[in-house]
């Protein structure tokens, strides 16, 4: 381990490993296969990067997350460590060049997707490599019983078959016992050492509240707990609406979703990381690779699809070990909506065939063609053209992605084209009266020689990088130039990119994945029903329920979750004190039930029950403004 500690200090600046990093690294250096269960934020990447740097040769890293691969490769490069990734959408010549570099260029890490691993050309190059470690990230994707099963992951065992003496390290944040056993079997590492830490988070209070006043309860929670917070919502529009609502209530908030440009994402993220705003309202696109230790509250506004999703997102609270809250708010309509959405997510074979045909027609992919071709994708335009339901279509596309028919990435993208209309002399004369446009116009004329003769595509993000000009300001300049008939200008926004992973084969393409589709649908139902059971179980400690789901045998109640607190309050609630506080507030002014909820430090059901009692006792009445008024 001495060399390992030296490498840790040299490249990461730390003097010691966190458990179980040290146990994992020791086992790998001893040549053992390992299944490591490490919670999000536990330093998974260090667990394979350090031993790979200790040993001669190159480490093959398989991951389904393109953004994470890119991020890790950039981080390694910044440390002076040679690493590369081969994701989708790379031309064959570039792919060969990159793989040659991996063999001859003294590289230490090759990141690739499981779909890439299936390609014969990739396998042939890997056979010639001096592989020192095989790292399978997000290893639960190999299991039929995991929440993110991807059939392409089943091919990962080829690496172990090809390099039987090379240790294989499978990594995942959490997995049930059933999923763990399946991972070991599917990767053919049945005798692997299993290393895990307890998933118990004693500083997190898991709170589940059924309420008819979600908005008021949200406001109450965020005003009482003023620390850094995340609110997870399902839709992009929902993030915007909620952030606006919170701002109106005097709570500083911003929003984050997959449809924002990189510039907007970075700006919003930095305001939250620097504590300039209290609340980040986000879709589940937010969280990967973000390690903010002082998040005090994580709130789920809708019911998550799986306990795994909920546990991972809730676990972003309290990484500094301080008391934190993971709150799930729901009402009766949320339960019904979740059940309806589950039905929408169960995509059958005929519909998948129908959608796949429309996708090929939309991009005009010829029969037998299309493999590894990348297309910018305007999702809303696709749905409108073929009169498709947005949610069902998105679910079907996500399923085609999971089953490796396509690769779908949600990346906001500007496709801009320009052509100058007047002569160069006329443009110079125009700029005399528009000096603020000089910089961008001269940049375009210097760098795009044919921009007078033909419509020219430009990459606005790259120009922004080179010139230091903000994208929004640049677009405003282009619109001004178009209005003044100086340029012909189009600005097409795309919110996704699609790469076809197999040649078009119509119905046969879908028939080949039909069995996996049926297994996936059944598993989807089982996972969602487990989530429903967790929400509705109000008799057993929430922490104990979660730990049992992941195979731990903890039986001691946490004492701080919503169930434990409600059991304490059944005994401890001081009705006399509550009544006195209500009457004291109403003596000052008339108040609605929602206003009282915000002011009183009691459970909603206790407050509402006491208000009912006060009405029965003729101590208060409700006026025409739906406010409680104290009788004189």
C-alpha cells in the first residue's frame, strides 16, 4: 500500500484513504476480483484509478454515463495522467486512431461505453493492450433485477474471459442482495471479494408526509430549515415554476435541468455552490459528480420510480455528517399519478416497433444503414410531426437507449447558420454607426472565409469561448444584424442528440430485444410497488425499512424519521400548549390554516385536529376569507 499512498498524495493531495477505498485497493493489488458497494460521494473513482497507476499497463473502464466519462478523463488529464474515452458518434478513422494511441501512447486509462465494447474493431484493439485492471462502473446495470438493466452490459464478461488473470473491479453505489448475486454471476466473478460499507446514515432524518397542502408545507420546511437545499421535481417546466414560486415567498431559489446550455448550467450551479441561493430546484439530471457536503435538506416533490433512485438522491443531504433532512411530500393525487405514469412507462413491442419506424423516417435512415451515425434531435418537433404523446414517446426512446438500439443524450445545442448579404464595403460603413457590433462581425469575417458566398454553420459556444462574449449577447447581436438586413441568420435549438447503435433492420431490430423488454417491464412494476410500500408503511422506522431493502439487518429505530417522531409525539404532544399558541396568534390577527402551519412548530395533522376542536368548542369561527377568527 506504500506506493498507493504515494500516488494518492502526488495526484490527489491526501495522506490517507477513506474506508473502504483502502480495502478495495489492497484486494485489487493482490490480484483479486472485487464487487465494491460504495455510496455516492464515497470516492469510487479513486478506488480504481490509484491501483491502475500503481501497476504497469492500461485500465479499461466501462461506464454508461458519457458525461461522467468525459468529466473523469478531463480530471485525469488535468493531473498530467494520460486518459481517453471512446463514446458514441466517433468516425471509424478517429476510432482507430484513438485505439492506436491507447496501445502505443503510454495511456493509463481507456473509458468506453458497454455498446462500444461489443464492436469487433474495439475488441481486436483491446486484445493487443497490456490491461492491468478492468473497472465496471455502475455495475448494477448488468443485473436483470437492477433498476437500470442494460443488456449491453452483459458483454462486459468478455473482458474477464479475454484477461482471466487481470483483476476485475465492479462498482455500484447500492444494490440489493439479489442484484449483488446477479452481478457476480453475469460478470463470471462468483468468487470475488465483496466489500461494502453500511448504507446507514444516522444523521439523515427520512421524512415522509402525506399532506393536502404541499405548497404550504414546502414553504414551511424551507423557512424553518434555512440551510442549502435541493428540491427534486419530475419536469423541466416544473423546476422553473417552483423556483419562481419560492422566490415569490421570499426564499432564494434557482433551477437546473437537462435542457439548459452548459453556460447556463454552470452559472446556476455556481450560485448554489457558493450559497448565493438557498434552494436548487432540479430534475434528476442534477447531482452527478456534484459534491456539496453541507446540503441540509433534500425534498422530493413527486414519488420516485424506485427506492434506489430515492435513496441515492436523498443521500446528497448531510455528507458533512451534520443533522439533515430527506423529505418526501405527497398527496392522494401523487399516488394516482405515479400509478398512471407507471402504466405509461410499460411500453409494449408493437408500440416500440411503431416508434422505431417513425424515428428512422424522421432522420431518413436507409434500410441496413445508420449505425454510429449521430443526429441532432428536436424532441418536440418529432412528437408534433407524428402526433405522438410526449411522455409515452420519451419513455419509449429511453427504453431504446437502455436496450442499446440508440444512444440518447439530452444536450442542449445551438445550430446556427450565417451568411453576409451586403458587400464588405457596405458592412464596414454599417459598422461606423454600430460600434458595439464590430468585435463579433470582424471575428466572423476573419475566421469564416466563405461567409459572403454561402450559408455557413458556426458553433456559437466555441466562439463564446474564444471571444469571451456571452452567448445571449451574441445572439442579440445576430438578431440585430438580421433585422438590419446585414446577415441571413437561422438559430435552431436542439435539446437532444441521437446515435443509432445498430443498422436499421425494422421489426427484426425490435424482435431481437423483445425478451429483454418483457423482463424490463416486469422489473419496473416490482420496483415501483416497493416504493409504494415504503411510502405507505407508517408503522416502521423509515431508516430500518431502507436498510432492510438493501439487505442490511438493522433493527434499531433511528429515532429521528417521520415514523419515529410521530410515535414520540403521540405520547409527548402538549395539546394545552398547542391550543394556547393558536389562540395567541389569532388574538393578534385572523389567520388561514396555511398561515398557522407556517407559524407553529407542530405537526400539520395535530394543528388541524386542534383547529377542529376549537371550532367545536365555539372558541373560533371561519370568516368569508377562509380565516380563523377568535371569538371574543
